[in-house]
C-alpha cells in the first residue's frame, strides 16, 4: 500500500475535464487547497475535440428543457446557480471572448478549442490548484477514524477532507472517461440509473440500406419515434411524444448530424421500453401528407422527379424514387392515387430500420448515471457520504447538441466548487 502524501488537501478532485477544471478554479479562488488529479496523459482531450475543434462552450438560451435524464426541476436547480451570462463572464475574465452564431451556439472568437483549454489551465495555475497527471485514481475510500478521504493511484496516495468526483461518463473512453467514476460512486452507496447508454451517438442502418449510398448528403428533417401501430411513442409520464427537427447526415454506416445525434438516446430508451419502436423521418418537415399531396396534384405536365427536385436535392429524390419503385419520368397524374399516396408517405413519414447506435466510442455524451435525487443540488454534495461531491457527466443529465453538455459541466462544477468554502467552515 502506498504511504499517503503528507499534504492534506481541502478538496481532491478526480477528473480534470470541464466540470473538474471549473470546480477546481472556483474552490481555489475561494481559498481552498485543491488537488486535481487526472488519469490522462494529455489534459482536456474532450474540450479540444469539442465542436469540431472549435469548442461549443455553451448556448445563448439554456433551460432544463434542453436536457434529459433527471427531472426538469432538479436540472433547473443546478443550471440557475450558474446561468449562461456567468459562463460568458467567467471566460471573459480568463481572457476568452465568446461569439454567438446564428444557431445560438457560443464559440471562442478564436474558433479554437485550445484557447478554452489553455484559459482553464491558466485559471487553475493562477488560483493555486495543484494539478497532477497522468495520475489515475484506482481506489478511493473514506477513512472514518481520520475523517478524511484517501485516493490511491498506481504509485501514490493522497488525502483530502473532501472529494469531488468529476470523472465524466463513458463517452469517448480513449479520452480517459471510461466509467470508472461510477464504481467509486457506488462504493459510497450511490445507485446508478437502470441504463447507462450512449447519448448523441450516430445511428446504424443495415449494410444494404439505400441511404448508405447517399453518404455525405445532409437534409433538414423531422424525426420522431413510432409504435408498430403507427401511433407516436410516448415516454411514461410525458404528455408529448418526442420530436426532433434539424440537419441529418447520411453516412457510410447510417445516420449522423444534429437531428440523428439528438434523437439517439431517446431511440435507445424507447427500444428498451418497447423493442418494436421505430424511427420515423419526415424528409420535408414543412409538409404533412395532405399538403405534399396537394403539391403533387397541382403540378401540371411535369415529371415526379421535376416536382421533387424543387423540394429536395436531386440525388436524394432519384434514390428515393428508386426505393419506392416509381419511374422518375412519369407525371404525378399518371400515378394511381394509391401509388401517389405511398410516395407522399415515404416522404413525410418514412420508417427507418435503425439497428443500433455506434456506441460510446463515437458518442458525445452519456445518458444515465448517478441520480440527482441522491445529491444536495445546492452544493452537489452526496446525500449518502458527507464530504463527497459529484459534478458533470457522471450524473444522470445529458443535453441536446449545441453547448448544453458543457453548460451542465460548468454549472454543476461551479456549484460544487463554490460550496467548498462553506463546507470547510462547517
Ligand atoms: C467528440 C465530442 C465532442 C463534444 N462536443 C461538445 C461541444 O461542442 N459542446 C458541448 O457542450 N459538449 C460537447 N461534448 C460533451 C462534453 O465534452 C462533455 O459533456 C463534458 O466534457 C463532460 O465534462 P465532465 O468534466 O463531466 O467529464 P469529462 O470531460 O469526460 O472529464 C472527465 C475526466 O475524468 C478523468 N478520469 C476519469 N476517471 C478517472 C480516474 N479514475 N482517475 C483520474 N481521472 C479520471 C478523465 O481522464 C477525464 O479527463 C462533446 C463530447 C465529445 C466526446
């Protein structure tokens, strides 16, 4: 057994991702002696790859409705402790100006994720955070005699009065977030949600699917979940069915792009509740069956392909007509009514045979984790182990695409960090 390091820290943070870095800076600025440990050789891998290397730091309008997992009330409690304007001010004070794009997403004006990571690391160093890496925590326990925590890495042991688990979830395991934090949490009596699955993950179609040949094509679509009866799937206790609108990208394996990523965790959960649930796509979200049929009926003397070309990329129109076995050169009037309506349904309510997602290796977030009901949401302290705190993706909260997952990490990390000075006085 490794001999504990002589220095007693006020707060030991396991994980120097977004939540851990934010908590470390906040707690150290409040006078706490903070030790931040991370198993990764290179710190901040996820921040660097985020937003295609530009880091989508947050979104101009964040509310609990942008998240899934815990209840909206629980999520709101944490979000309101560190609203978006605080994120903007926090980064500005660290020398990072954020700019808002038309989509509402906020990025650094440098368009470089490196700016964000460097600022956070500078913030840590200026506040006096002791950062050690690679230092993967292998064992974490509370010594009830000494009233402190002991964290052990392969070669060292560290002691601290309080510990924050900011180990992330399971998405992008090569970054170091491989779910180890979940076993630390359960060892202290925490439970985990019944399912921990990839969120914001690309979806797989069968190898023979016609859409694979359209790899690279992006379309604005509307996605929903459908029961075998054709009725919309509804999650228990939810009045509304789940609907996602946005860009979807055909790829060599299936579906990606914001709309597909956003619906992935809902598709997975729906399948667990009702295995026959399918994904329905409306390729023309501005139309419903009747309005699109009216467009076809009103077209005079032009081919079906000509009509569809006005609404969709020709490459897609041709592939879809081939799929539904309709000659692109005939006019809508030459089509029997039933054939015309089947084309309209293929365009507005096509059921896609999704066979799975690409898993945690390609997922951007984790759905499921430690339930928020086990956490004091005004401090992020565990209700089961005094002095233990949890923040970030380890918790049962996942956001839609657009900067919401980082905002959760900033807000929960800030809440945990800013409660430390009070905890040390208690
Ligand atoms: C490709 C990709 C792109 C993304 N883009 C965006 C985006 O643009 N905007 C957005 O809002 N969100 C984005 N996300 C999601 C976002 O990155 C995460 O939700 C967020 O980083 C979670 O922060 P976290 O601090 O909770 O966990 P993480 O960032 O996962 O950090 C956890 C840290 O804990 C360390 N760790 C784990 N176990 C141990 C251990 N036993 N000992 C020591 N250290 C340990 C890991 O090495 C890691 O550094 C993206 C995710 C991915 C994968």
